[in-house]
């Protein structure tokens, strides 16, 4: 007998902004959060995803922080595939 396993789609964490709320600026290669702050390129992992991180100093006083991340360091990380 074969088991059929359905493909699981991405589901954002409840209560936090989904990834598509962060606009990608192709010219400058960065993401912009809903509060118009920049998430700059950090690294590319082995699976081919670019990581973009926010600046914790800019985010610590943001009114949307509780909807953005639960990180104790107040840093938002957005990943996007290179393709």
C-alpha cells in the first residue's frame, strides 16, 4: 500500500505579518517592511534562499513590532528564493 501525502503550502504564523506584506525592491536588492523600514541582504543559504534582516535599533521602537516578529533580539528575517 502507498500513502498519499499532500503538498503543504506556506502558512504564516498567526498574528504576524505574512511574507508578502514585505515589498521587494529589485533594484536595491532589499525588502521594505509595512512600516517603511529596510531589511537588507544578509546571506544566501545552501537551499538557495536569500535572507534579509532588519536593524534591531530601528525596530525596537516600532509600533508594529508585535505584528512583525517575536524575536527577543527584535530582528525580522525574510527569506526569498533566488529564482
